[in-house]
C-alpha cells in the first residue's frame, strides 16, 4: 500500500469518525422523543448522505488533497532550496567580513606608514628650510656688517681728513708751505725721470 493510499484511508476514517460524532447527539435526542424508528430514519439519512459524499466527493476531495500535498511538498522543497542558498550567501558574507577586517587592518597600517613618511618628509623640509633661512640671514648679516663697516671707515677717514686738514691749515705757515711744495715737486720730477 502506497503512502497516498494510506493517507486516503486515514482521511476516510477521520471523516467517518467526524460524522459519527455528529450523529451521537442526534441519537441521544431522538432516543428521548420518538424512539427507534426516528433514529433509524436519521441513521438512514446519515448513511445516504455519507454515501453521496463518499461517492461524489471522494475523487475531487482526494484530488484536492493530492494537489495540496504536492503544493506543500513543492513549497517545502523550495523553502529548503532557498534556505540552502541563504546559508551559502551567509557564509559568503561571513568570509567577506572576515576578509574585510584584514583589509581594514592593512589599510590602517598603510595609512599609518604613509602618515609617518609624510611626517618625516615635512620635518626634513622644515629643517632644510630653516637651514636655508639661517644661511640667508648669515649672508645678509655679513653683507650688512661689511657695508656698515665700510661706511664707518669712510666716515672715520673723512673726519680724520677734515681734522688733519684743519690741523694742517692751522699749523702750516708760509715757510712750511714752500718746503712741502718743493718736496712734492722734487718727488714728481724723480718719478717723471724714472719713467
């Protein structure tokens, strides 16, 4: 006997028990009023009704039950397939997430290394710029010092010349003037002859 036949037999037994359960209250009611004849008619009506239901409803009900069983079976198969796909997708996402943690760590290391390299580069650039500024400042200071020194020397020479000229003009008399002129002309003559 196949599984479908066993189900059909169980269904028939269940339907019979259900109708007998419906019949019991009417038997009790009938037993109190009219006696066995009324119960007999009711039982005959019930049997006829059941025979009609079994005769005409067996195939459509059986077919409906088979179709419903197939639909349920297909739905269970589809649910199992979808569950397996969901499990596979979940596992894929889990592996991607675990890989994502590794990728995030690698990216953080790269960013940290890049930041350290950038920091070192900025420090090196800053130190080179500071050295260049110091050298420029030293050159500028040296240039200013040289210029100021030359300026001071010129001013000292001018003042010394002015003081010497004033001293010479104050202390020089006419005999000294003639003697100096004669010495200068003598030196000039010696220079001209030697050339």
